[in-house]
């Protein structure tokens, strides 16, 4: 099973405050453990929302709004994509994640969501559609 592990933005990350050298070392050690265990598929931090945009869809109307966005607690700060045997295994890995500590009196969290697999869609997802997805995945893998 694949899981997307979402780290939340903080006031500091939204302000562009970069982690200290020690934080890079600590996080690097954790990420290397994921690599060594063969579970890590991808991991990256995200730039502050001030460098991003949102697209709102209302029927045929699309409205683009440039960042920054105000609700820091709702913003994604980074992500991991991992392969694990179960949600429980993923949770055990990320209970050990050395996330940056927010300011005093502030809580943060990591959100874990299972990624859909073809079999999750049942008969609504035809053999032709599955084949098309597999071809796209293969093309992406070849270009990366």
C-alpha cells in the first residue's frame, strides 16, 4: 500500500524561515532510515504559499489567486510518499519523524492518507482504463 504523509506548514515555514543545519541532519537521518528500509518513494518540503497560487473552479469559470494564504494550519508544508504493508506500519514510522517544533503552545500534526490503487475502484474502473493508467505510469517512470 502506498501512503501520502503530509506535513503541515507553520508560521515559521510560511515566513520563509529555513531549518537550522542540525534540523537538516536530524531529518536526513530519519529519511535515510526510510530509504534503507526500502519504504520511501519520494519526499520533499514545499516553498511558502506566498510563492504559490490556487485555482478555484466554478463551472466553466476558473479563478487564479496568488498566495500567500492565511490559514497556515490548513497548508501543506511537505510530503512523503511511502510504501508500507499497512496504515499501522506507516503510523509507526512517522511517530518517529523529527518534525520542526512550532512555537510554544502551538500543536502541529502529520496527516497520513492511503493512495488509491486500481483495485479500490472496483468494476467502475475498466480494464482499458487500468491499462491506460499503467501506460502513463510507465511513461512517467521512463522520463524520471
